[in-house]
C-alpha cells in the first residue's frame, strides 16, 4: 500500500510495480480497516502476488506488529 499511497493510490501504477520481473508482493489488508476495501483483492492481479487479510483495524501494524513481522519472516 505504501507504493499506492506514494503514487496517489492509482491501481494501474501499483499493478505495474507488482509486475516488475523478479518481484514478489504481499498485500496485507486488515479486516476492519475502513481505508481499504476487500475488493482490492479482485482489482490487483499478478502471479507473484499474495493477498492476505489479517484481523484488526488500520493501525494494528503499529500497535500490534507481531503478526506482520511473523508474516514477513515466513514469506522471506
């Protein structure tokens, strides 16, 4: 999402970044996040992308970072 924010939330630009050769992308959405829609999963498509939904709200990565760190360690 950082790339999306940096690029004015343009899905086309995000899809372009995800599609770069050799890039693996994990999109993490918090289930109760009012700033992102579950429809995001259908709007971004790429074979090297995973979409993961975690329980929680928008700022949980700050207040409860363990699930995000565990996810990164598992995927790397």
